[in-house]
């Protein structure tokens, strides 16, 4: 397959193609690995998003190739100058194989509970503030959502957001996966990093148009609507 001829003409088409390939990424890896050498930088960026964390793909040449990336400042400035499409932004928000926002954030009862509930975010923040919270999530971290680092006996270390805490134990929520329970007797040092559990770089690969769509959707979210 000639991946260089598959550059998608719209963000919606890219999202649909990404979702389809993500569903069969294990089975498709042999074909992708043989064909990706002639892929355009745009296609490389899409494939790197799909195969991020894949054990066979991570050490491959595909993941070492540079992918297109717009500087966050440029992306924000361009996106704020145009009106986005909230319907398309909703698709980006809910695309588990892309941004995956819905996996960590709940909207009107639907979604994950790792990050803050965004049901009323449109009434709380303006467009610039929302853009900054996506592009630089650690610039302003909500109380209770910062990453805590625990150094344990034996030289081990774990980190995550504190989900709950008692006199005997701490339950940490990592960025991905299930919570980790740590008994306080094992903790040798505890440090608040001041960083958000939400990683930077989530918007890498988005066009200004797609980022504007995402911001339009977030702006449309109002509590009770």
C-alpha cells in the first residue's frame, strides 16, 4: 500500500481512517512497517499517533522519523482567529484513537473520571484560557489534580494524582491504567511536582482548523445544557 497517497483531505476523514486502522493495528503492523518508509510526513504523524505505545512499533524506524508539528503558540494564535465547528470538535473530543479526551474527562455524565468534569467549561473559561489549558496543561493546575511523586522503600517510585488518602494508605491515579494503592509505611519521601496529570503534546498533529473545532465544542459546553 502506498501510504504517501493517503494524505487525508479533511480532519473528519483522517479521524475515520485513524479509527479504522486503530481497530486492527496489531494485525496491520506488518503491512504498515513495510510500507511506511515512503510515507509523507503528514501520514507518518498519523501513524505515530496510532502506534504510540505499541511494543513492536516503538523501537521501529517509523517512530523515530520526524512528524509535522505546529508550535503551540502558532497553533493557538491561528485557531483563535477562526470560528470552529462544534460538531466536528465533539468528534475529536470523543475519538478514543485520537485525542482521547473522553477517556479522562466527563461531559454530562459520559466519559472518564480521571480529569475534571468539563460539562460547564464553556461558562468557566474563555477561548484563550481553554487553549492554554490544552497546550500547556501544567501552566495552571487545578487543586487536587497535580502529580504527586512517592519514593518507596527498596528504591521504587510511583507517581500520579491522589484519588484518596487515609491514615494507612494513598491511592494514586496514573495518567493511564488503574489506580495504584500504596501503604504509607512504604513511603520514604513525598513530593508534589506541581505538574498536571494531563500530558503536554496532546494537540501535536492537529491543524489550526481542527484545534479551533475542539475549542468551539468546549465553548459550547454549559452545565445543564
